[in-house]
């Protein structure tokens, strides 16, 4: 597969994603500047974490209107694969490519720590190789990670199996205490109805290298490759 990692002013996890995909998994990967209109025939687009445009106005609200997002939206609407991580989740929500919105953390502080994440479905490109009974230790780094959706949207997400991940404790229990930001129903990741756009608030690319002492996030990227290669 050929991956494209979009770089916005303020992105700070773009190289992390490039390193995992290129150096660890041996995939072709290119960086895509936010002012470009060319996706360079990529098969999978990643919107990385960071603080695009300094998070002014609202996280992801300005980046959503970057020129390349016109191409990303068209690509996604035609069935192309897109994944947003942290700030990328916020951008996807602002662009209407995934349901819901990201609000300020309920404690009004910036989160930067390891949390535990529990996969909720095997029916997605990014989770199909994961163990539904295993809690993954993945870092978070966000000030606006509090996922919110109205009652109708939540019903749709649950009925159509669109919830990818929930925050949990080390044993895999989804509890109020394990929720780091106030996200409704502990939701940490969702996909769109067509199941080709994926949004995750924690950072799997920061937990995918043995040198970091944690490879719990690698399975998310391996799920993508194993599904497509199959």
C-alpha cells in the first residue's frame, strides 16, 4: 500500500506515523503538504496528531478548510481509506467525515499520559486483528478529546457497530474512572457508516516501536495491512 501523511502547520506526529509505516512496516509512505491538491495516488491517507494552526478557534476547525482537505473529503466519499489520530480525529469531525464532536476535556486540563484502550469491534480495517478482551496501553496528548454525540447519533453508533475503541482500565473494564477526558460512553474511536474513515483519539503511532518499550499500538497498523493484503 502507499500511505500519505498530511502535514498541517502545527502537526507534530507526522514523522512518527511515517516512521511506523515506512521503517517498521516497510510500506511506501509520502508526506502531503496541506496546501497541495495532489494525493499522489495514495491508497490510505492519515491525518496525524498535533496542533494544526495552533488549535485557534477550535481544534481542527481551520485545518478542515486546508486545500488538501477538499481532496481528502472527495477521496473518502468515493470509498478511500482515511484515518485521523488525535488532531486528525478533530479534523475529521469538523469536516463531517465521522459523526460527533470533540469538546474540551471535562477537567479543563491537557492530558499527556498512557491510558488503556479496549477494542469494541473486529468489523473494521483498523481493529480486525486485535483481541477484544485485551486492553492496549496507548498514550494520549490532547486538550479537546472529550467526545460528544447526541442521543440519536449514539444510538446509530451502537446499532451500526461504529464504535472502534473505548477507554478502559488495565484489566479491560470500561469504567468512569478510566475515562481521561469525559468522553460520552468512554468513546475513544469511531468510524463512519461506510466503514472507510476511522478516527482515534489516542496515539498508536507512539506505541509501535520496541525501542519505546511499548508496541501495543502496532496492531492497529498491522490490521490495515493484513486486511488489504488478504
